[in-house]
C-alpha cells in the first residue's frame, strides 16, 4: 500500500516578487521559490499561513510577496 508520504509532491506554492519590490535589489528581479507538498490540503494550509499577518508584523502589514498555488490542473509539474 502506498501512502501520501511515498508519493512525489505534486502541489506547490510559487513565491515571487511583485514589480518594483525593493527586496529584488538583494535577490534579483527574477527571484522565485517553490515549496512542494504531497496533498492539496497541506499546500492550502501552508498558503494560508504564508499569507496571514504574522505576530511579528506591524499592525496592518501584509506580505508583499506573490503566492501562487500550483499543481494538478494549475500549471504544476
């Protein structure tokens, strides 16, 4: 029997920068990072966590990164 942990990850979150983001001065305009997950539920939980206002943020601050869910039917692998 194959478990979800044995399957290659097929659901991801692509993290990239919006145009004009000052962070690009450090990492480059074309910077992006992809996080992979074995289930859409795990990906969606992580996406929600990435997009939330964190306790160390100033009140009203929102992440300026672009978070794009990818995977089956969404341009993933």
